[in-house]
């Protein structure tokens, strides 16, 4: 996996791609999303921070509060996949993630993945502040808890 951060393609650059909407102010979120292009060897994804004005313009029905709680993936049909269901969807969509499919599709496994995902999402700013989120220390208030 490459260590060099690259600019993530936007929906304008990949109009026929699924759109990953993530918290661009969260260091953990951006660190994880920055790894997706390697897994997406067929260019099936584009990306937007939930803080981008494009999100409200393109999908006015998406709740900002819910986006602060869970990442959202909008597929090419316009269907919404939230939180752990979005990760589950990615195991089907991205061929390099085939190996994770059994973990997420094992019957009853979402009873584990949903609370785990919600706990991490709820604590992501605190975790980013304490760990650095894999990046430099938080010096721009991005790691303060959002309420």
C-alpha cells in the first residue's frame, strides 16, 4: 500500500462512481479514507467531505447530524449505505476487499459491527486527539469533540 497521500477524486472527476461522504475534519476518518484508493483499483469511488457545500447541494435530504454520526456511501443508483453497511457494501464493490466479505456478511455479524462502528464514530475526535490519528498532532482544533 502506498504511503504517499494523494488527492482524492471528487464526484465531478468521477461522475459514474459511488460517492463516499466522510468527516474531512476527523483525522481518523481522513486517514482511513485516504487508504481506499489503493483498495479501489478499478476507480469505482469518489469522495466528499461532509463539510463540503457540494454535499448539501447534491443531496439536500441527507441530515448533517446523521453524517456526523456515520459515513455515507451513495452508490451509482442513488442508494444510501450508512456506517458499517457502507463498509459491508465496499467488500462487494472493491475486488481487493473480497477477503473481508465473510466477516461482514456472516449471519448476525452486524450485531457486533454496528455498536463497534458507533462507538468509534462517537469517540473519533477524542481518539484522534490522543493518538494523532496517524498524522501530526492536532493544532487546528479539528480534534475537539463535536456535539
